[in-house]
């Protein structure tokens, strides 16, 4: 299944199921995150027969607009680790984002007045579907609701002010996320992920080329803290970021950042100056 969060004309949102070119409302659920909190979410979504809307022109919110946690993984693709001059890590590098950073798959991406080193980072996102603590790697798939596309847009000057990255990673209205949550029966990590700026491909790497797999990350992170339905794990970015290029390249006002994972969908975000 493909599950999305639709913005409606009256300013509310609805969880919807995509079937081809049609979106069907899942009555009683304001967004995909709210749906996942019901243990019967899969059967509820499959049986939904609410109002319908065309996919074309749909105004989509972040697929999970209000996750309790967004846990990000750094240095998880070998080609990115190499371009940043680091060693293959023994353990995952973890940091956080907050829900205020999220934008929809076609929303404008805010270019803050305080930073002129805004960089792209295409990522495979894991969405949690069941509460768990100390989940074994063997059981981790049972806790994954599905996968989505995210771009961990980073303000590099703020990121590298200290050895802690958070201040460069969670700027408001900077992180496109969506368009859909695709359930595990329709997606397994492996297909190609790309990012492009104004049509020029910057990153192109299979999502299976991870140092730490989604299942390992679910197990590792759940050892530290309980994972809840709707929580998000951003699994890291591959090589091709602007900061590692010579000369360095960063996002500029008016550019279009497109992030794609085969089988999951595409984000397309215009870079605009923050008001």
C-alpha cells in the first residue's frame, strides 16, 4: 500500500490511500502518523472507502507530519564516508531532527538568511509501525510500517560550528518528507536513490549500499529508547553532497531540488528565501 497525508481545502489534513491516480480518504484519521497509532492500521487502510481525490494536483503534507522522534544516521554510505574523509564507523552516528523542520514533498524549501551553505542529502526514511524496546535485528522488520523519501537538507556552516551536528540539521521548513509511506510488501531497500539540482544529478547510489541496514538501525536505536508508531529513522546520505565538491556547491534561491527513490516516489522542492 501507499499511504499519504492530504491537505484539504478547509485547512485540515486526512490520511489517504493511493490506488493508481486516486486518493481515498481513511475516515477517522487526520494523517498517516495518527493512523499508525491504531494497531489495526493495515486492515483499516486497506478497507477504507472514504471520499476520493485525484493524485494530480494534490496538496500533500509531510507523510508523517508530527512524528514523536526523527532520528538521523550520519556516515552510513561508504562513498559519502570517503568523500568526507572519515573512516567506516563501528557504530551508527546518531542525531535528531524535530517535526518543525519537516515540509511536504512539493513545498517550498526555506533558505534561511543566516546561512549560505545549504546542502542536499537524499535519504531513505524508515517509518515505525509498532511500539518496541530492545528489538532484535531478526524481529526488526515486524516493527517497520514502511519506507519513504527524505532530504536531510543541512546548513553546513552551523553544522560544523561544533562537533555536535544538530544545529545544522533541524532548521525550520527545511526537510522534505514523503510523498508516501510505502509498505514493506511493496519495497525493500536496494533501488536507486538520486538527488538533482535544476536537473543536474548530484547523488546516485542504490539504497542497499548501507553500512548499517534498516533492521540493524531499528534494533540499535530501540536499545537506547522505545520506538513508537510514526517515529522516523533517516538512514543516511550517499556521496555527491555539495559540501564535498571542489569547488563546494550549495543551494541557491530559485533552484529546484528533486529527490527520488525508485519505487517510493519523488520530492520536488523550490528553494526560496525564508520570509
